[in-house]
């Protein structure tokens, strides 16, 4: 067991250490002044936050549906579709998006009619990020909603609460830690999105060149620059992780009080 | 009062009354208002019924304080925040738990949680109060005190109360009308006396197989026994109860000894009367004998004993039991 821990820590920890050690000190702040880097940073923050907002907005009702309803026609299909991006290789996803929403794609014609071209725009970055990060939020949200004991929603109903009222006043507050964790993971995924972005959105600085893409490009020519970018990205991810671990603990006090007996009687 | 063993269907029944479960067919009606009907199809969801429901595990909202828990139903009905809190506080006062107002359920004892759950249901002034084994989650010590208080409270409430329990003793203490359930069916429904005297099925008789009396401690004897005055006579018990205290006495039929002439033993309780009924009991060699004494008694004896004493309905018999054979509770 100790060996396993050691190997894992080594494998995961050494690269992170290497990155930090190789940071060109002092030049980090200077790098931040580079307009190319500023563009990438701004774009990354904007798109990943927007993507997360969209994922939360769209994902919450779906997660609630899956967590609280039994079987319905099409349920299996729905569950498969929303889990798919988690296992799909990102570049494959990017290609698929292109084939669907590209100018010559399935929906592309319809979009063109409205004057929209999706690929190679900032909007397409958001689409790619949403596509890839949805399952991360959904899984967590779904688990959170399902963990609210049925007895509580039953009680709410007997207390004159309509389903929406019970959702906002009981289910949501109690599953908040799971929702926040899911949103954080989704955000982190969106922030780090590369494969689908570069395939579907392209690599246009200021428009679709997010931080991960910028790191890749810099890596080809200027190692120092790419290291600096990587460290910044890493710090951003780290902040997200901290947020993820801190908030559930902070929001605790919502632990359902189970009586000290196992209810095997008369169910 | 819905009484029956685990799995007899009493909780399901309660949930159907609450609207948390839909029956296959039939009708549920409260004071002329139909809550459910199979034809023509009608179903009123729980949030539109005038009910107060208390689950076995109380189901208090862990993220809300006691006050907020109690105010929840009012707020959900559209009452404004200030008014709801005021009424909630008044209810907490009434149940003497005002000091718990700001506490979370996780910081309360079982008995306190139960009172908050009760307050939460009652503050809505429901026409139908549904209690699912309210005492089951409490430890034995708390249970005794809570039972008395609960009985007092329920007796002054204007609503119809359906109380589910698996304890026959509880049912007999609380219930105006008792329904005994077995395997999803109501075996018999009636007043306490109805059920005790005229069980209409083997199940009910066995299930309620108790001698239960209510009375007051009339005196104490020199040798440490208490004399309980119950309807029809006195019962001697070996219990430390105070003079004047109102108590319930339970005597198990198998503690009761029958004889066809006045007994000579050490038993302090002897009651004579004509045999009213003799009902054979499963597994088959026991007979439950009901004596029309004052107070009436039920005894369990073997078929052999009954035969050797030539007991039969109408004959005079003497039922006796020791003072320590009687259980007392408040």
C-alpha cells in the first residue's frame, strides 16, 4: 500500500513541482503584460465562466428530473447522451460538433439562414466547453438531488408546499454542496478544454485562442512563455480546487438528522 | 387508532390518507370533501389537503431552525414572513419548546424533535392529523412522559386524528376508535371495550390479549402494595405509585389463574364471576376465558385444565393473580 501511495504521489506530484521550479521568476508578471497572453487569459475566464453558467442553468432541471423521476420513455437515451462527452475523446467531439454545426453541417444550413456561423467564433468555444463539461456537473448535481431524503420532500408536500416551492426551499439548499462541487469541476473542465476547442473553434488569437491553446502554441516556439502560461493556468485550477473543497465544509449543518434507530418497522 | 404488526399495512394506509400514495381503488373523504376517488377519477395532492402529517422519523428540515421548520407550512401557504414567524412562535410556546426556536434539529433530543414536528403539523390547523408511530423513535424513558403529554394534547385538539402504532397497549390507552389491521385488512374496528370484550376474530383477540384497566391509586397497604380503584373493584399491585395517581394496569391473561372454587393461594387479587365466553386459541390446546367479574377478566388456560374443572359458559369461576403479576403504567 505504501508503495502504491509513493508511486502515485511521485507520478502526480513531480510534474507539478517541475512546473513551479522552472517558472522564470519575476518574468511571470512581465508576461502578464503581453497582449497575447492577456487575450488568452481574458478569453479563457470569460468563456469558462459563461460555459459554467450555461451548464448549471441547463443541467439543473435535467439533473432534478433524473434524480426524482422513475422510468420514462427515452430515459436511457437521455442518460447515455449526457454521459457521452465524459468518455468521448475531445478531438473527436470537436469534429462531431463541426459536422453538426459547421457551415456544411446538419444544423449549419439552418444557422446560416439566421446569419450565424458557429465555427471559429467565440461562441463556438463556449459550445465546445459546454459540450465537454456538462457531464461533470450533471453527475454531481444528480447525486446531490438524489441524496435529499424522500421523507423531507414528502413532509414538504404535506406542509402545503408545491413542487417548485419544495425544490427551492428544501432540495436546493440541501444539495448546494454537490451543486457547487459539480459547477467547480465543470468550470475546471471548461478551463482546460483543448481538443474540441481547437478542432471546432480553431486557434484564432483573441477570438478562440484560450489559455490551453496558447500554451500549446507557445510551446512550439518559446518554452519560457509556455511555462509561464502553464503556471498561471495551474494557479487558476488550484483556486477552483480550493473553492471546491472549502465550500462543502462551509455549507455543512445541512446534514439530515437520522434518528438512532433503523426504520425497519411497517414500511 | 390504527394498530397492527409490522407489515400489516398501517403506514401505507396513513400515506394514502396523506396523499403520498395513491390507492388502487376506493374513496377517501374528509368531512364531505373527497380527497380520492377511483371513479370518476379524482386525486387531491397532499399539498392541497387539510392535513398535518408526522412521519416516524419526524422529517424535520435540517437546514432550518425549529422556528423556521414550524413556519414552513405557513410560508408555503402564502402567509407573510412576520405573521408566519409569530404564529410559529405561539405554537412553540403552546408545546413548551419556545426556547428551542433558534436551534437546528441536529441539536435537539428525540423528544424535542417530536414536539417540533408536532408543532409544525398543528400550526396549520389541519382537519386531519396523521401520526405515524409517534412514540416509536423515543427511548423508553422519554416515551413514558411523552405518551401522557401527547394523550392530553390530542384530547383537546379539534381535528380528527389517525394514530398508527404497533403497540396494542398504546392503542388501548389513546384510542377512541381502534382499528386492528392484519395483512392489509382491518380485522375489527370499535371502541376499546368492544374490542376487549367481543373480539370478532382470533387475530384481534390474540393481538389485544390483555386485561387493561384504568384507575386511581386509592390506598397503600402495610406490606407495600398499592390499591388501585378501577371500575368494578380494586386491584392490588406491587408498584411504587403515589397515592391519588391515575394509572393503567395491565394483566396478561396467562398470569390469571382460574379455579372453580375460591382459591387458597397467596394471590391478592381474586375476582369471581360467570364465564362469559371460551375461545380456543392457536396452537390449539389453550383456551381464552372471559369472566364477567367486576372488573371483567380474561384468562388463558389449557384445555386440560378447563376440562378437569368442568368450566363452561355460565358457570361461576374465580380468576386470581398475584400483585406482582400486574403491570402498571401512567
